[in-house]
């Protein structure tokens, strides 16, 4: 959660521009992004044409990111 908050602050993003569910499940490893995406869609936080940025960090300093237009 601290990493997400730091990135949000550094990029000047509003709370509504960030979706995180780590407070509900903890670290769900490979399931984190699909679970969060399904929840955000179900909650109406994603609309057609939105640009969604995915970012994930793992152990061993691994990371990945992607940008898609919904």
C-alpha cells in the first residue's frame, strides 16, 4: 500500500484514479491485477475508452507494467 501511495503522490494522481484492494486480501501475487480489474469493472470505476495502467512489483526486484485502452 505504501508503494502505491508513494507513486500516487509522485505522479499527482487523485484517489479516484487509483484502485487498490490490498487492504482486503493482502498480496495475492499473480492474481492481484485480474482481481482488481474485475472489482473495478463491477464497481463501475472503468468506462469504455478509459486508459488503464497496470503496474506490479514482485520479489527479487521484478516488475511489469502495461497500458490499455478499455
